[in-house]
C-alpha cells in the first residue's frame, strides 16, 4: 500500500481465508481483497508472501500487523490456576502475539522499507497491554511486549524514513469472543456488563471505528512526524478509574 496514493490497491496478508475476510470486513470497497496468505510465525512463509506482493502490486510501504489472540490453554479459570499453565502453551501463545504479531513481519518487511527510505508500520496492541485484564495472562504479557518492541523499532528506524506506531483497540465483538460477550438470546453476559461499566462510552466499538486511526498512522501527509506512539480506540476504557 502506498501512503501517498490512497486510491491504490492494498495487499492484505492473512493466515487463512476467513481471517482475511474478517480483516477486510470494515473496508466495503470492492478493491479490498486478500492477495496473499501466510503463516505469520514462519519467516519463510512471510518471505514468500513479500515476494508475491512485490510482484503483483509493487513494494509495500505500509504494514499492519494484526496477528494474535488468546487461547484456552493459557487462560486462568476456576479449573486452571496460573501455576498450572504449561510452558509450551505459554510459549506458543506468546510467539503468536509477539513473534507473529510484530517480530517476524517487521524483520521481513522493515529492512526493505528502510532501504527504500519510506514506510509506516502499525502494530495492533491491546488495552490488556496497558492494564492486564483478568484471566488472559499470556496474552496481556505478550501485548505489553508488543508496545515495547514497537517503541524500540520506532527509535531504531526513525532516521531511515520508517515510522512504527501501535493501535490499541478497546472491546470489539468478533466471532472468537462473541460467546463470551452475548448469551444465546443476544442479551449481554455478565462480562459484557462489566466491560460496559468500565467503558465511559458504555458500549462496544464497531469495526469501522478503527479505520480512521489506522489511516491516520498510515498516511505520510497526516502523521509524518508521528512515531513510537500508541493510539487508543477504546471508548475511554483506559481512562476510567473508580
């Protein structure tokens, strides 16, 4: 995607077709379609996808890293205490969120951007990176690392024309968390009521509300002096106290 030409087609990298469709759902233009599929925690897969994108669309100048998620094996519950989490399960989820969510994609695409002297990298963080939520301990730790690594890269690549920022979404209903947020009859669960009670806007976010912040960070004209910054799209969640 060329940050100076907003009408140009943009590549979408995704691990699966369903993941690509979910990522592109807010963008209703017909031009939005996946161009490559890859395993975000495989450097070889990322390299292959990079080559395909350059061949089809030219050199990418914008990278949005959104791989990540929680897993039942690393979720603290009444049946699984923190000390019962297995190291292998911890490492797998940590790798998904940090290695697949920032490290490997940035190692693959970042140097090429630096060589060309232009690029914007947007890493998706989480409110849990700032304020670790209950139960999702591995996810929270990994997303906190996403913030740290993003700031490190922002400093390292600032003089090479590449900006690195993070975007922190609040709570957005999706297929993977819908059962936790809504009962079968569509009514909000106790967890949803708790989230709304901690969100000054008293609602969930809608996927299209992430677009403006993402476009701002992607645009050279709008954010050419912005790097190492985290933009929160959370309805005020992280501003709430007692």
